[in-house]
């Protein structure tokens, strides 16, 4: 039996998954990311953890297929990171850097696109899947005929940066105006809520809060706060609009919603699907909507699958 690792480098923790060659998850765990997130700190930490795990379990490196790595930024087919703003990384080849330390094959990709691959392979997706997740921002991934769509330099699947509101005056973090992520993200939900509070006189429990976050908006909507319901309907409207644009191009049979969409539950599913049907081309009207089955493990599954697909 051969084995391999799937690694998710995101936030304050680094998540590891250890798999057999059939894609069965044998073990998973997290370690704290180095306080300094520079690549010359994180990459050695990943290599050290892999080495330590194999030694602890008595597994020979010869029995390991390799390490798959997901990061919150674009990675091209050759393993070159095209800058990773969240981690403060510049342009460098992560596959070469990690394989040089771990002495085994390494394949890397974007967290959201690898999550799409994981859901397609072992989750609720299919061989033709569009994945969209609300986490810190709004990420996405595309699987066509069972293959991950990475694009020219690893930038495919950036659903969050489809422009859905041309009238927007505030810039997105990417520098454009009116990106879906400006509304369909935790910070975006708060932005929409504050604007509605300012521009309407609608009563709301949010008016009595000096500070509130997106969870407060979600809770208020669940308790039938009219303004908060309108906020979330606006969020779902833009999410469905962005998804429709993607599906008009790639014609999937399945849309998988992940991240905070899963936690919100049926209201998110119904709201996004309703908006989607309003904007989508008729050939995609019958796309199946489902929630992610692998939850926060989707990336480690997809990362290992990337290694498995490139083995040999």
C-alpha cells in the first residue's frame, strides 16, 4: 500500500491529512502556523511535520506517493506561486521548495480549486462541478470532465471577483469595483447591512448594536428581522448572479456550496438557487445544487488527489 499527504495552509493553523492510495483518510491533524508566515518559515515547518509523522508511524518514505499542498493564492501548473497576499508570499516555486526539503514529490494548488477537486472526487460533487465557498472571502473552483481547471497561471475559478454591481463606488481588495466578494463574504454581509441601515428607515435589532458582525446579521435574519432578511437576499442575489455567469461558460451538472453557506443551511441554498435561475442560460437551468459533504476537509482531499493524479 502507498500513502500520501494533503496539506491545507490557511489561517493560523496548517491542516494535514494522511491518505492511502485509494483516497481513504487515515489520519488528520493541525499544527500552529509559524507566527512569521513567510515561506521560509512555513515550508520547513510542513517538511518537518511530514518527516516527524512518518518516523512516528514507522512508514518508509519509499511508500509515500507525495505531498499535495493548498494555499490561499494562485499556483500555476509548474508549482509557481503567483503571489499569495494572505500569507505575504511573493513569486516562487513552492513545489521545488518543499520537495527539496521533504525529498518527495510535491504538487500544489489554490485552496478553493483543490476543495472543488476534493468534493468532485470524494464529496458531493461530480465530474462536472462548480464549487463556491464563502469563507474569509468568496472562493471557487471548477471541475470539467473530472479534471481540475487551473487556467494559464492558476487563476481559474475566482468566482468572487466576477463583477456583479457596476454601480459600486468602493474598491474590492483586488482593486476592482463591484466584485461578488464585496457582498458575499462575512465582511461583505456587514457592508450590505450597514448600507441598508444608513439608506433605509427599516426597523432592525441591528440598529441597537454599535458593533456587529455577520453572525449577528444571520441570527437576526433567522429571527425574522426584516432588514436582515433583505440583507441576506441581496447577498444571495449576487452569489447566484456570479454562479450563473460561470455556469454559462462551463456547463456543469452540479453546483456545490461550501463554507458559511453550509452553516446557514437551506435559506442559503434556496436564495442562491433562486437568483441563479433568474440569470442563468437555459441549458444550465437544471443544475443540481448541493452542500459540500467534506466540510473543511475538502482541500486536503483535493490536495492529495492532485498528487495522486500526477503520480508516476
